[in-house]
C-alpha cells in the first residue's frame, strides 16, 4: 500500500499498531544517486588487489560519506512481518487487548495512571517519566483549582515542554555527538531523539487537555475514559491472522508499504542532486520522478524538527498568560473583542496566532476606526474558531473578504494554523500541514483544533504523533514511527546490503552537515537508532546457509535460489497483502526496485534464513549488527571497535584473478562436486573464494580447489591465498 499525503493521517496510526505487534520489519530505499564502489581501486597486480580487499572500512568511510551527501532518498519501502503459531491462530487473542489505534485513540486517564500509561506508552523503558509527570500534573491542577488559578497547571506543563525541547535540541545537535553532561544530569535523561519527541507530543496532548478543561480535572478524566472505551470496541485484533496456519511451520502475515519522500523546504539553502544514469535506471523501473517532487511526503532533519519544537515549547511558556487572560496581557484585545470570545478561553497557541493576526489589522488606538478587513475579522473570529473546533457547521460562516497581497500571506498562515483555508469563496477545513513548509504552523504547534473534533490534533498512539509532529511533515512522522519501533519497542530491522541504505537514512535524519564524520560515530548513531539490525547479505553468506545453496548476487536471484531449498521453503509460509503476492508471480518482475517490493523480498529472505540457521542449530543473532561491504572483505561491526571477516573458522580466503570464462555458479558447483563447499563472490574482474563449513578444516583445500578448477577450465588455475 502506498502512503500519500492524502491517507498518511489515517495510515500512520495503523502502521504504528502493526509495528508494535510485529516480529520484525524489513526496509529498502531508492536514492537519487548510487555510490559505485570500486573493488579494484586502481590495483594492477594481484598483491595490490589483496591490499585493496583488506582495506579498513573506517578508511573508506569518509570518501563514501562525501559521495552520498549531495543526494537524497526518493522512495522508502518497508514490509512488516508478524509470525503466527497455530496456537495463536486458534485463540485469536490480541496481545494488547486494543483495536487498531485510531487518530483519536489513547490519552492517559488521571484516575487510573498505571493502566493509562501502559496503554499510552507500551513497553516503555522509562515509563516512570510519564507516570510521575502525570501525577505531578494532577497535583498542580488540584492546587490551581483550589487557588482559582486556571493557568497554573498549563504553565507547569508548558515549562516541561520547554525543557524537553531544549533536551531535544541538545541530542539532535549532530549525529556524531554523544549526549552531554547537562542532558545526562537531568532526571529520566535519554539520548534517544525519538523518545524525547514522544515525550514532547505526550506533553502537547496533556497541555491541550488541561487547557480545554474549565470544569475541573475530573471532567478530563471522564472525557479520556470515554475516548478509550470507544477505541476498544468492535475493531478487534490488531492484526488479521492468516486464514490457514499449518502446524509445524513458520507462518508470517506480511503488510508492505511504500512512499515517495521529498525533502521539505527549509530556511537554509539546500540542493539535491540527481545523477543522470540513476534517473534513467529509476524511470526504467517505474519510479515516477514527477510524483516524487509534487507528492512526496516531506521530511526535515531532526535538528530542524527539534528547533521548531523547542521554539513551540518556549512560545507556549511565554504565552500562557495570553492564552488564559488575553484581556489583561494582550494589547487591544479587550477593546476590540469585549467579552465575545470569553467562552472560548483558553486559546490554543494556534488560535492565539489567528487572534493576534486580527489585532495586527487594527489601528493602535481604540478611538481609531478599524479597516474594513479588520472589522470583518473581528466579527468572523468567533465563528471561525467554533468551526475549527468542530462546534459549528460551515453554513454559519461568513463569506471570505478580499484581502490585499500584503495582508493575504499572514491571513492564510493564521487560518492554516487552525486548520482552515479559503477556497471558492468559502472557508473550508484542510488536513494537517503535511508538507513541512509553513514555519508558522511549526512554531504554533499545529492546526489548533483543540475541541477534539480534528483527528490530526490528537495523539494517535504508538509512535504516530500529535499536531506538532505532522506539522513537520508526514515524512518526518513516518520516520518517527519507524524509529519508535526500533529504539523503544526494540523491533529488529532487516536490510539487504544495507550499508548505503543506512547512510541515506541518517542523511535524511541529520542532513549533510550533521552526518557522522567517522565510521566510529556512524556505528554509534546507527546502533542508537537500530539496536537490533540484520543485513541479510551477511546471513545468506554464512557457512550453514552456503552449504544449502549459492546465495550471492542480486536480491531476487538469492531469494529464488532459497525458494528451491526443500529443507527450508516448504516450512515457511507467508500471507501477503493484495499489492504484493510474495514475488512468486513472474508478472511482478517490473516491481523490482520498487522499494516496497524489495523490502518484502528482503523480509521473506530473512524469514527463510532464520528458519534455516535455527534448523542448523545456529543462533541467527550471532550475525546481527554486522554490515556487509562490497569493496572490502571486512564487514562492519556496529557494536565493536574492530571490523573483520565473519568466518566460522579462521581460514584463508582465495583470490581467483583469471577464471577462463567460468562464472560464480559454475565455480561453486565444480568445487561442490569435489566436496569443497565454498562461497564464491564476483568482484568486478575477479572472484574471491571462501571455504565454508567442513571445508574450513581441509589443510589441502587450495591444492584440491586448484586441481578441480584446472580440469574444469582446461587451463592452469592459480589461487592466491589471502591470510585473514
């Protein structure tokens, strides 16, 4: 299913719910430029080739980084795999006891904090933060009611929002930076950007609930309880289990999503390059570059998101008096509006923006008569705010007035802040500002529909977030959803040859100027965001799997070979959604290099590999957090300082510089007929041969392999050993 600006608001909560229940998810990206790593690197002798293959990834990283900086992602695809046992199928019991999260789903109830927090932040390692802050907010609200100070609780929450915004800026100050002493010294400190984002959106909801309350905190409790009760009704299980589940097999339900992603326009200058050969390749594979530019989900680097939220938090704290008592603190408010807006108090930050826009139209002295536009909006603000909150219908709105170009820009920004616009001489609602272009909506905290009618201004639960999230762009909200699944829920993420994909993910999150400058910093940031990560290229090249078949080369070819293994494929089954039937249909060959399709193939390959390794009494987690590289034999160890070759046993790897027309498959098959199980990798103009399995223990492997290949090629074949 494709995620678009039109359906993202409805889809993101459902995706988040599926990620919460999943076993793992696979991801794939398409980029505007591909880095062509050269294995030979100018080597003109066998010894030089060996030195090239043994280069350290840390030495190659800076060049790779500079190569990818001008480019951007075009498309993201991810496939969510949920394993079901026969018992689970029979019981059909949802593990969370809740339906698919809707856009007006869960808010923590003050009267039942334990269950409220559990539903609000499932599996949260630092849920004490939410529990303790809710309890403190309740106490502040009770004191405020006793003292008849309606704004005290809002000030308390706004102050915390400002603090979290500052922490977020510190954490997002650079991908290579580790959290500083200041952040570590704070209670419930974290260096997780997505955790801080979640806290901010949690506080945004709490701020809205406190601001909406005019009858005491118990009314909020009742409102929240009824909302939760409505969310747990007829929607049923989070995931729809397969129609048939075969006992004794691994059964996966698979949901695949894809989205075009385009960088949001930022205040600072930025450019994105598109390589000519890459453009030809993408268009040939049905990537629509026009849709990418016009309809791609907008995303911002984390530092820009953090800055916008920090500004929002500071503005809320600064403007609490104006939100609650505009008669006393907002110049000209009492003179122009009298008491016509009192029953709407307190305003949301977005509503305050609209009110301030109207006051700016008015002359500074009350004795001066306002302009026609100002007079119109003084009368129109009340029905417009009622309409934005869902309290009235469009028929009660006045027809828009014509405004000059000098006024129109601020007018449209103020209307957009509360989720409205002018169209065909009418005021109409718009969806949340999803393209990330409006700085006004970013700083105001969203569309401001705080009456509960607009789904976009409610917390959607499980990683899809409130109005301040969608105001940064739906692409940003999608990244937050995926990061929540990996960082907080600790869900495994799977890629195929994922080194470049990960670099482009970080490029999207941090921007070219804030990318990790060294491989060590890259490892730190990747492991922080993706603590359990698998590169299926590493798994399928392992000894236990190479004994089953030749799993090297392109993703689709590897999967086709794996599907032929009778000891594996019949024992792993999948139920795919309608858009992707699992890659078995020859008619789907045109879907290759669609990011969603490739993500689905990657996840399917991982499921096969996990089953095969488990059957071989090998823990597949031994291969976790390693990345394969093309132009060196050394794999990147994301959790260790030293990179190296992954081998079951220490044994030489052999270099074949002259194959005499033999290809990888024929070389491997010839060696296999001699009882020499080997991983054969084509590397441009030569091959590397890795003994695997029992072949690692053969002291005369080189002699036997050279003799067999000489007979096959009818030429004298020499293997050059590379001692690891």
